[in-house]
C-alpha cells in the first residue's frame, strides 16, 4: 500500500489529502489537530478545485459557504467572528463559481459591499477583529484581499469595487515594510502574490530579490531570513510568484524541495526543521492548496519550454 501511494505523482497525493480531509458536505479542515471546516481556506481552495477539474467538490464547498454567510455579507472564521481577510478569500471562491453555482453572484455582491465598509478614508483596510492573527501576522496581509475585490468588480461590472481595491493598494504601496522579506514567509508571500495579481510585477520582483538571496542550494527558503526552519506554505507561494515572474529555475528548485518534504499522506506540516514554530505538529490545509497551484504553473511552464 505504501509503495503504491508513494508511486503516485505528488500532486495526486496532495489532492487525495484534500479529499480525505474535507468535512463531508462542507469544506476543508483547518489542520489535522483542528479538524473543523475552515471557511477562508475552503474559499480560496475553490479556484484550485476548478483548475484541477474537481467541479463537484468546488460546488459542494461553494454551497456550504453560501449557507454560512452572515446577514451583513461578511463570512465567519472558525471562531464565528468575521474577518476582512477571510471574507475576501471566500470571494475568490465565489468569483470562480459564478455561472456554475446558483446564488454565488448575489453572495459575491453582498460580500463585496461589506468589504467596502472596511475601507477607511486613508485607504487602510480595517477588520472587525485580529484575535486569531496572534503576533506573527500584520495588516500587510490585507493586500491579498484586494485581487478578489478587483476581480469581483470586473466580473460583476461594478467599478466601485475595482476603484476601492486600487485605492487600498495605493495606501499599502506607500508602506516601507510592504516589500522587504521581513516577516514569516507565508505572510510575505501573500503580499508578493497580491502585487503580481494587481499588476505590480516590479514591486513583487523587488521583494523576491530578497527571497532569492535566502534560497538555499536544496531549494528551501527559511521561514524568516534569520532562522534555519522552513514554512511549507511560504515556499509553495514563492514558487507561484517565481513562475509568474518567469523565474522558472528558482521556482523549480523550490518545488523539488517541497516534493522532498511532502508527507506520506500527501499533506504538509505547517513548518519543518529545528526550532520550527509555525504549526509544526499538524498538517495544514493551505499548504496543500498552494502546492497544487504551484504544480499547475510548473506544468504550464514545462509545456512552454517543451
């Protein structure tokens, strides 16, 4: 059994992990030590599922999310409280499900309207709470909430959503701490991905120059510039950004490393290595999502070079 499982391609094993860790009729778990459905990750997993041809799973996840939307249009985190970041990630799923799942459009409009209420006069994106962020996240992750708002504007024909996304982006672009690799790789990579999605490729390339300096010979990237341990999700996200920027060799190295550390189950612990501090004792759902996204870009890049 083990030999057969190991002989499967890494991306198949990753998708198997998703299927084995989805709460029936709802969504993907937070992690293996907190096996409750996670709205945020379920939301941004939906485009991944569509991209990999798993339409029924995508529809099931979308319908569950529609059922838990709050009256004001926001979506709850596992603690039942709405977060702006989480709502935006669910909007990624709603954008992907438009035209395929009944109710997705109305839900997306309500979520987008709620997002507008979180934009303050300076362009900063607010959130009702930051309780689950602990001390390792900052509001710089809100850059990753902007692409789905902009996408909703394009798909729904509501210029106000696009304008709001660009207004907030202008605020974060002024921040000197946005681009440097100065925080957990996973959260830094959110900003790098967001910049790519918003067309700010030069800024993303500046941040990735920092990351390139830290990439080791085996393809790994430290979770912070000054530690030995690694964050699995951050490496997968950096691979995505490198493929997007045309840095195939760096991305391929990162992917080879991820395939080397992938667990027998097909999943990934939050972090690996001596002193690992980011959910090192459990397999996290979001690492699998970004690994699958990166693998799709890897295959496309290989097709281009063939």
